[in-house]
């Protein structure tokens, strides 16, 4: 396969386009439960308490995940204040960082045009864009894996320089007694040092991933790079000493960067080793059903097909034998590395019984790179139509697929979340349907390159439109609703001396907005919490909560019946139950927000 326009001067207009995608409406949506609320609150408590070693939520330890996500968000909150934009800023930066890593990798293989295409592809992919503004660990993990893969690739390419010129004529020394200079040996030494340095960088990136989501950050890059070494084992054998030296030094660096936090936490928090290793690493896969994460093995197939929109139609033409045979050795190495990266990610997460849609996010960077490498001509301003491209109908499907997000969101609001009282929910599908029909009609005249440009532009418009519409329904998204209105009402109602009770479920992100009504010195009471969920699931938290944990409904009823004013945050139905338990005490409903209620006994 001929290399694309490596000397083409890359137009940088796509940078503001990607920046708009990353930061547009980033802070307009309130934090959603449970993930965003949980991660943001843990980070806020780090800032409030000054304890950046042990993550806490509701002021008790929470060690379900390593700390990098919390550290990044806490640093942002420290600088920009406690708000949604600051909480999501590290996610947006991680998304851009991932795009940049893919850009550099593809540019080293096929030039600026293909690299620019990979950046546009990845930045406009539906699930990747959503998770670049959804506060979870997955975008940080994806970022570190992408950089590790890029660094391993640069290490491998540097080793190719070891086969540098062997016919260089040595130049005589100008001073008596000095050894004659050997340019070939100097070049090989420089290449070996570069390869060693890139390997260290890859291990450092994997250490960041291990501090984000554990061993998976090691498994994916090492399996992908190891497959490349096995494929080129004859060449790799001649470079074995450098590879082994880099692996030993890299593993040492990894241990220095990643292990100390685990070691200190295991020493500081009793039972944390058993909980994190047995409960999270092993139990995460074996106890998925208990956490409502068990899904069939094919679960990620529809996630991939929908999440990779608008570029999904191109996936069926990625892997072809004639294409593989047309590649030179260097391109085959890159194609293999990316394919194994994608395949290993998909298989590992599919075999794991615990599945959520965003777990598969590390699959998207290699897929975007592969699509850009498969048809680099469509991203070049000078090249002709791509060779061995899919039929024209596939490119038209790409262009029309960009509109599907704008069509699907209001339909989901209406039929999945039963939101019937907002006019836009009824009319947005009509507008999106008309846009879809117009694009389908007009795209009959478009070239593959024009379909691609329209797909990127339409995807950006539809994704940002969805971001702008989401705040209109954010309290009606059931378990994913925001708690911001509830928390602000609690702040308004709260007076010094009042008691706050959390009933039945933990509203995980409530203190993010309700502080200082809830703070380290003024913790709420808890009543009726399930034993298998946070915070009681972590060993010792029951004892840490002490008298703040009401032992039964009778203790909760006595608190409601007393003279002290009590504010209760409860899941739906808690208000009706409280009226029964309080007997003669009048109860007042302050606010019902989605599935949550705030009420008081005065």
C-alpha cells in the first residue's frame, strides 16, 4: 500500500473543530447519577479534607477504583472551583489527549492526511464523544492505553534504525591515539537509546492506566505489542537484548510509579487489600449479577455498532485479504498492532461477565486509526477517489448515520424515559427525520470524500445539539438523573441544628451540590441502607459511621417524632412511608425531583 501524502502540509483547521466538540456545552449539564456524582464527590472531599491518599465518599473510605480519576478532578476543582465544568474538564482533556496519540501513530504510518482523518473520525464517534464528557474512569484508561501503544510503536520503529547503513566509510581520526569514528555504530547506539526511552514512556503510560482502572491497562498494550513481536520474531530475536533491557527497566519504572499508592493504602486502611484484590479485581467479573452488570457475551456487538456511528458502515470493509497483501512490512506491522489492540479489547470485555457500555471505549481509538489507514485518500485535499472503496451506498450511509444521534435521543426520551410533557421531545424527531431524508437524497451526488466531510460536520452538529437539549430532561432520566435541584433545595431548607437523614439509597453526588449543609463535621444519619452497596459494602464502614447509622426503622421513627427538625432525602415512596412512621407528626414534602424526595417533619 503506498504511503499517503506524508509531505502534505496538514491544514490545522480541524483543531478548532475538535476543540469545539470537546468543550462545547461542557458545563451546561448537571452531574448525572450515579457515576458522575460519585466521582465528583470523592474528588470534592479530597479537596475539602486534604486527604488525597484514601478516596472517601460521604466521608468514609471508598476503594472501588484507583485514585487517578479522583486526583485529576480534584486538581481541577482546586483551580476552577466546585462546578460541573471543572469536574468534566479533565475528561475533555483526556479525550483530546487520546485523539492526539492516535493522530501521531497514524501520521507515523501514513502521513498527515490520514492522521487528520483519524482525529476527525475518533472525535466525532458517538460513544467516544459522550464518554469524553461523562465523568467515569474509562476515558482516562483509554488515554493511557493509546499513549502506551504509540510509545511501543515508536520503540519498535526506532529498532528498525539498528539496521542502518553498514557501508559507511570510517573517517580518519584527526588526533593521534584516538579511535576512528564509526558513524554506523553511533547511529545504531542512538537508535537503541531511543527505543529504550520509548519503552520507558510506554511503561509510564501503563502505570497511569493502572492507577486509573487496574491491571487492564497492562494487559491490552502488552498483548498487542507482544503479538507484534511474535509476528516479527525473526527480527525481534536480533533485538532481544534491547527489548529485554527495556522490559526490565520499564517494569521497574512501572512499579515505582504505580505500586506505592497501593502499598500505602493497604497499610493505612484495614481490609483494603482483600477488598480491592479479591472483591474488585476478581469479584468484579464473578459477582457481576450482584451489581446489575451481568450481560450476555454478545452485549458489546450492538454497543459497537451504535457507538461507532456515523462510521459504523465502514467496519464491514476494514479487513480484506487483498488489502493486507498490498501492505509493505512497516504498514503490516502497524495494521497488525492496531487490529490486535482492537480485537483483544473486544474479546476481553466480552468474556468478562460484568459489562457496561462504556467499558469497551478503549476499542474505539484503534478502529478510528484503522479506518483512516484503510482509505487515507478520502482525507486528502489532493488525492483522487480511494482505491478498493466500499460501494457508494456505504458512504451515503455514513453521511446519513451522522443524523441518527439527533433522531435517537428524543425518541429515547419519549419511549424509554416516558417524557411526554416537553414539546421539543415530540417535534425534534420530525426535524431530525427531515434532515435525515434531505441528507440521504443529496448524498446521491456526493463523492466518498464529500460524504466523509459531511458526516463529520453533521455528527458535530447533532452531538452538540444533543448536549444542549440534555439539561431539559436531566431530572427525568430515572437512575441517571441529576440530584442538583434536590441538593440546592436541601441547602435552602437547612438551618444550623437540623438533622439530615438519607433513607434507603445513597444519593451519591448530593454533597457535591449540598455542601456545606453536609460536610465532614456535619454528617447525615443513614437509615435502611442495603448491606451489599456502598458505603456499607466496604469493610469497617459500618463501624466508621457509628451512631450516624440508624439501626432500624424504630430509631428512624423516633428521630422523625422528636422535637428536632429533620430533613430527609429519600428514594420515591419514602415520604409516604415516613408519614406512617411519624404517626401524629405532620410531614411536609419540600421537593420531588425525579425519583427522589426531600421532606421534613416540620
